[in-house]
C-alpha cells in the first residue's frame, strides 16, 4: 500500500464498497460526489490497481480491488478497536480472561498464549482452568470461562474455532520395545497393538476421528485402556498394556519413546475456541492479532459466497 494512501482514503474505499454507490458514500462521508469520485480515481492511479468496476447503477470491487477493500476494513477496524482497548486497559476496565485448557495441550502452547496476551493486554489478568475437552466446552457454554485452548476436532456451529498449532501423531511405546529398532512403524503393526487412547467420554469426537482414520486405510483397532492425561497414557504404555498414539510434542517420561508412522501423515491439531455468544472484550482482538493464521474480514459481495467448511483435523495419506 502506497505511503500516500492515508486512513481517510481507506474510509473512502470502505464507504464506497459498503454502499455500492459513490453518491451514497459521499453523503455518508459528508463530502461532495465529484470530490469522492476523484479521490477514488487518484488512489487507483497511485497504487496502480483498479479497485472498483463502474456500472450505471453503482460500483462493485474488482477481484483485485476486493483485496484492497479487505485491507481497508481491517486497518480501520484495528485502529478503532486498538485505541478503544488501549483506553480500557489504561483505565483498568478489562476483566480477567478465563482460559480453559486440556491436559493434552503442550504447556508451551499455553506459555506462548500467555506471553502474547500480556504483550497485547499489559497488566491484564489471565486465569487458567484445566479439564477434559467436554468439560471445558460445557463450562464455556455456561459462561463460566471465556475461551479455551483445546485439541481438535471441536464439533458444533456454536463455536468459533481457530487452529493455532499442528503436530505429527506418533506411536508411543516402551523404550525396550522391539519396534524401536526401526525408525517407523507400519499402520498394520500399529493397529494390531494399539490398545491405549484418551478417554472417549472426555473427547468423543477425537475417538470418532481415530476410528475414521484407521477405516480410511482399511484397518481396525481395539482400545482396551483409556486415560485422561498424557501422563496416564505413558504410565499404561510403560506397564506393558500396549501402544498409544500421542502428539509428537508430548513431554515424554522415562522408559517410553516414540516412532513415526509409515505411509500416512496424521496430525494432532490445537485450536483457540470460544462460544460465538461470548462477550469478553478481548476476544475479537485475540482472534485477529494474537493468534497465528488469523484471516481478514471480508466484505459482503453482490453474490454472497459460502464460507469454506471447517477442517478441524488434518489426517491425510502421503
């Protein structure tokens, strides 16, 4: 974006895009129609991009121009909300953020979130509360916590889900297991000995996804031991109850190790989650500026486009 394009120009672009008409946009902005029309053309010449297609009954952003419109929306939104939130932080009006988390989330993800939150909202309190995924979501639905960092998948249209981390799924085994002699374990070998997984009642959708993963490669497995924490999973593995699947970034204890799975690319993904009705004032800025992979706000088009489907977990064959 050219240095000659100022915030007032971004306001002009947004007003024209929202109204679809330069005359109505000029009325909203309290400027003359000829002046606004000239300003828009000057901006287009300055950046070398035609932002709008002109028609007798109005204007529509060009495909490339929509990128400029999206940028303008985010820039204006960011300025307005950052200034507002800065004032609220200064006045001490930001309530504590109540963050839930699962024990299957690596502590470094929580530490990273805390550091970034403190940077974005200095001197604002962050309260953490752990539990299994189902329990944490129930608390969020009741309004007892504001948001959470949880393993995917999260099912339901009532949730805002934003993936923040992804890590390979690996096989957890005893350090003296014969399979440690190789760098990878086949899916068939895994399915024959996979007997340990997280408690299905704590995260039913994860168990359902696990079944689907093996079904997709023509395999079945039989879980006979369930656990509620990574520590319990490793304890069962160490005591010889079978193999388990864990995230590659799991903090391993003594006497257990991991190996990759040959021929597949299965991942365990972590997401920032909050109920769509949650009202904590920090949530909108967290999802836009604090987390990795935040997406821009899009303007409604003449022809509305369906949002892409949520893909909460990525399990794919090589």
